[in-house]
């Protein structure tokens, strides 16, 4: 029997409320459901998180021109970090992307649609 729409919306909103960090990293290894999050993290930003409907969360993070790396960005991780405990981190999603060069001459905006099923 499928879950009721109201309950599914609650689960989606709960997950969206836990996404409070977007980590950009240098590790380009394949993402799997059992990996442990960012392999080689480079910078953490606070993303914009919005529930679009009972199944969809939009997450956007931005690196402005003040951020520059000599190594290309190859991974993006969405995670929860407990604000009261620096050791309590829960990786939620990990994406590997084609290498992106980030220097002081460009901005990088990463948008993700998360489907909750």
C-alpha cells in the first residue's frame, strides 16, 4: 500500500530541513549509495533549499569569484551538520560531476533537484 500524500510531504519537508551544507570537492570517484560523503572536500557553503512539491526538493549552492582552486571540482555532497555538535555530520547525497575549473574569473552555481520516493 502506498504512503499517503500528506505523510510523503512530511517526509520530504523533514529531509529538506536537514540539508544545511553543500560540500564541493575534488574526488571524482563514482558515487554509490554506501560511500561516506565528500572524498576530498574543498569548500562548504550553506545552500538554498526549497520544497517544490511532495516529491521534489530544490537545492542550490554558489561559489563566487572570491573562491579559486587549482584543482577542478569533481564532486558535490549535500549533508546535514548538527549546529550544536561539530562531529555530528550526516552525508545525504553525493554527486560526481565532470571536472569544473573554478577560478577568480568565474562563478559556479550548482542546482540539484532531489526526488523523494
